[in-house]
C-alpha cells in the first residue's frame, strides 16, 4: 500500500516537472512550440495514467476513498 502511494506521489511530481518544463520553454523562446506541445502532451498522458491508477487502486481496495460529510 505504501508503494502504491509512493507511485502516485512520484507521478504527481513528474506531472509538475513536465508542466514547468513547458512553461520554461514557452517563456524562453516562442520558437520552441514543438517542445512545449510535447511536454504538455506528456503531462496529459501522465495525468490520465494517474487517474486510471487511482481508479484501479480504489476498485481493488489498495486505497480507500472517503466521502465528504459522512
């Protein structure tokens, strides 16, 4: 269970790194549009993978979701 949470945290870190990489290349030079698009595409892919991973973990009971106000 700890390994699963560690993987989730690492994916969140990689998502943030990808986002700031795109920001860096966007500010550095407007000619780097292809690099910005590639970095944002990687971020979207990692975000979708993280979402699926969380849904699978919740389904199999590895992580336990909680309701608000219960």
